[in-house]
C-alpha cells in the first residue's frame, strides 16, 4: 500500500489519488542482469514494490534504436503480459524501462477509471509531478537533501517527481542522481571504528592481497593530513567527476584486491612512478576483465569510487577530509609540530590558531569584549595554549620562571602570528595606530605560590601588550589575574586559549594578582617597544 504526501494534494484533484484499495504492479523489460538492472531492482526492493521482469534471459531481437528503428519487442512482451491482468479491477500497472530510477517510496498513480473519462484519453504529466524525463531537462533537476533521504526536485515547476527516466546521453546524469537518491547516500554522524581489527603497515607488499581477514586496504602518503575523520559530513551539491588518475590516499575493497587485481603488480614497473603504475594497472586490468559487479573504492581528499565495468574512476566532493602538507621543514620531534608551520603550511597553522568565534569576529570587524578602559578580551585557540612540558623547569634546565620564544626557536613564527592575527584587531581597537608587530620580549611566565606568586605594580615596556592564558583557572590553579590600579579594574584570569590586550606605557599601570594554589602559565608579548 502507498501513502500519499500532503504537499501533492494541491497538484491534482482528490479523486485521482491512489486508494488503499488499489495495488501497484511495476513491469519492466530486461534481457540480462547488468548494472542498470541491479540498480533498478535495488530501488524496487527498498520500497517493497511488486515487479514483473519481462524477457530476462531471452535473446534481444528488438534492434538498436540509436542507429535504426526498433523491432517492437518490448511492446510485444508488454501486450502479452497485460492480457494476464485485464480482469483485475484493483490493479494499477506502470511500465518502466530499466534506465528508470524509482526515486521515492510514495507513488502517485492516476486512477484509470476517474481520470481517463473517455477511452484512451491520455494525459501527459508535463509538470513532472510523477514522471521526470531527463532528456532535454537536465538543468531542471537537482538533488534535495533531507535527513534520512535524498529526493530529485524539478526547479522549473517546484515538484518532487517520483520516477526518474534517463536514456541515451542522459545516462550519466541518471547515474549521478542514483549515487544519492533515494537513499544511496545518507548523512553520516558520529561514526566510530574499533581499533582492534585495524592493522598498520609502513609499506605495501603483494602478500597483503592474500590476507582474507582484510576487508579494506587503506593507503595514505606521508604528505597527507586527514583533519576531519569523524565530523558530520556536509554535502557540497556538485556531483562526480570521471578521472583517470588518483594518488596520495585511497581505499580499496579487500575482495577486489584479492580477486580482480590479484594477477597484476600494482606498484612495480620499470621506468614509472608508483602512483602512475597503480592507476595504469587498475585501468588496464579493468578493461581486460570486463567485470560488472565488483567495486573499488578510493579516497582523494574525498571519497573516490571506481566501478569495475569499464575504465571509470569517480571523484566525489562530499566533504574535505584533509589536505596535502609540505613536509620539507616538518619536524616531528617537536611536541606540536603544526605550530611551526605558519610559513610552509599556513592552512595547517590556521586550523590550530583560529578559534571559530575569533575568526568570525576578525572577519566581521566587530569589537572584541572590552572589560576595562582599552583592555579587551579576544579568543585565540586552546591548541595555542598547549604548553611544552620543558617549560616547567626552563628550556634545557635553565633555572628561570620564564622562557623566551627564541630559546625554543619559535620567535619568527610568533612574530608572524602577531602580524597576521593580532595587528588587524589592534587597528580596530585603537584607530589611527598602525602596529609594526615588532617584539623582542615574547615569553612564557610561570606563577607558583612557593616561587613567584604575583607581580608588583609596573608599566610594560611596550606600546601594547597581549597576554594569553595557557592553562585553566580553578583546575590547574587558583587565584591570579591582572589589576589596573588607575582604573581600579580587575581582569580575572581568562579561560584557556583566550587573551586580553591592553596599552603598555604610561596609561595602564597594573599588577599581577597572587596565585594561591597550583601553577599558572601565561604567554606575554610586549609589542612595538
């Protein structure tokens, strides 16, 4: 039984809606089981339609309509089949070709008694309420993404057709729609994978093909950074591209690796690079086998799929999973090597520095929150605030309570950070002043009750100062903060990853309030001394 959608009730009179007393029979014609047939039957099974396939296993004698006239074989099959149902008053029959895509579980069929008021009074669905023909109307059809399903929408008439038909030159577009609608793709959220069955190897060996416990083989180069492994996938409605070459990162179904690709060497061939050998081997092996059912799934920043039916490799842009990085100056011996990438990999550095709200505030050119006169709080990122454990006793055991950026070879990166992120905010807060972003005093300070709990009143030797909190108040320490004596205003310790900025000389005489428990770390820069 089929349920009618409320939004369709303005399209047709009430009497043409399919009643629960009617049964739908879908009839199609196919002489062999191929990819189009399998996709069509997948949709039929999903919606529990009753289907009758005509001509399966028989020889095709209908001619080639692409080159000449057809032989009418499908019509003869259909005529013979309809004779069996001529006395069924409560059956509605729909004939579709196997190039058709059933796009939704609700089917609005026309009542053959009340609609066909005269014999053979045929009505054309010219607004695509039910049937959508792609030929000549490709630009009118788009995908409508919902939480649990994907539907095809006709933008010309604002309708949601149920049956999508694509033949001849529109088969590629039908394939595109079928990769999403009606439920081939759904929103993925909070996916987890147990680490126990995950095996990591540093290089590919032909022996991996024989491992029957391997469901998938995932290959990733050292220059690839996957930064979005478990976030909700946001679809970009652009579709698929047929490509002859993929590289860097991809995923292969283990079954395909052990069967269709088993006879070939995927990475070794004299005079060619491994990535070129891989793509060439896959394409040529596909062409030799002519397989139709296996699939090879690949990933190039996004998911990639190769259907083993020709030489097709498809790149889809469902989401950005990561990026390529320049590894020339990438030092993995550092605790957080990405923090040193502001010159070579600025996008990587941005992802660690910018907080979403801070980036939005900077781009919108709105004022940060000012808690005292000319003392304003802005957000950087918690990742910036991760302190190196070496700071606890000073770099290389230097017995001090502060450490300068030049001691950890981070001074030029920090000055670049000031220029790119702090200067735009400063120009907004203090109109008419244009910072040079010069600073020779960039250091991390440690406050402890038994060591240096506070700081006496003083002026900073700077035009303005920024102060970034590196750990959490009331968790890592208690107390602390900054009091501006002239304005009798106190700034409580900002939360981890947040900073406050204030003028240095002359106007903002201030003191550091005592830390009563634990250890407090702050990052301080005296800018434009």
